[in-house]
C-alpha cells in the first residue's frame, strides 16, 4: 500500500491516509492532527504538493530553511488575496505563524474591509464583511507578528468593541504581547475591566493582560479576589499566574500565604488530574521555596 502511494502525484495526502490506516489497523483511534507532516525531501518541489493545512503545520516549526520560508510567504500572500474566506483565513493563520511583518499591510486591508456584510450575515448580526473566524484570527496573527505600529494597535483596540467575544479575547491577548507596560492607562483600565466579566474567557484574557502589563501593586485588589471566582477555570489560571509571579520574585510570598486559605477547592470541571488542587499545591510550594531563600 505504501509503495503504491509513493507512485501517485499527491503523495503528501495519500501518505497521510496510509498512516491513518496503519494507525487504525493497530487498534488506535484515528486522529488527523496526530499524523506528522513529512519533512520536504526536495524542499520546493515537495511543498508545492501540500495543502494549506499541511503548510500551517510546517510553518509552526522552528528554524525553517530560508528557501522553505520564502515559499511559505508566497503561499501566504496568495491565500490572503483569495476570495474564498476559508482560504483567506488559512492565509491569516500562516502570516501569524511565520511572524511575517511584510504581510501586515494586507492583514490591515482585510481588517478594514469597507464592504457590508452579506445579507444573511447581516440578519444574523454580522456588521462587517469579514466573518467572526477571520476577525478573531486577524487579532491572533497581529499579536504573533508583534508589529507595534499605531495602525496595528488601533485595529486591535477597535476589536475590543467587537460583538463576538472570541474576537475581544484575542484582541486582549494580542495587545498584551505588544508592549503592554507602555500602553495608556486608559486602555489598560478598559481591558482590566474584563476581570469582572460574566464570560470567564474574557476574564482569562484580562488576567493574561494584567500579567504582561507588569503592575503588581494592584494584585490584591484585582487578582486575589479571583481566587474565589465561581468558575474553576478562572481559579486555576489565577493560581498558575500567581505561582509564576512568586517564582520570578515579583510578588511578596508572605502575604499570599494568608490568601490561600480562601481558595475554593471545589470543582465542576471534569478532569482526572484535578488541576485546581495541583495548582494550589504548586503555589504553596513556590511560596515556601521563596521564603526559604
């Protein structure tokens, strides 16, 4: 079967089917994402045969060969210019993974597309031409690329008003990566206001922004109350962030030790590892180690 696959034109696709078949034959559950993309044997010739999805997984690797990187940039530009939103979406992801600053003008062009939303999309509440997946992944890509130009920051700030919560969360995380300590206090207050959001994903995004912002004096007022948050995911992530801050000696461990007594250790999140309790134990260990040194 493998020999027959090697004789066909689209070898990359067929080889993955062969790997999936072998996996199933061994009694394992097939999972497309677990199948590795073979490294290009003949760089450009092999890359030309691969789908956009396969190229995304190659782009995620570190230390790409210059020749491969140039070809991925070429495919990225072609995808960004596509009329098909699915391919355009993959181009946005590719630009982010490559951290390709040369694609920023095209990403901003897509972001500022003045066309109205299609009629059906308007009826469903979409305001602009680009759908929610595009808008969310644009925020992610701009954060990954790391361009701190005023145009990029303005686009991300505008996304904080997006009607789709995933877009708002990705905009927070992108702004957190783009020189958060030097951003205006008014913007910081606006994002940190999401610490009190009823959507726990927005709360997680605001915690990440707080950590990247680097102002620790407001920890007791903003972050410690989250140890009693009704959502276990928020408590878990808060403990994780506090542990990192203690180990970096950015927070006084003695005061935190008292606050741990108020943590809700109950959980409605089904996980065999009970991460909340593990995170709490890890924070306690970090506090004790810091106090001893």
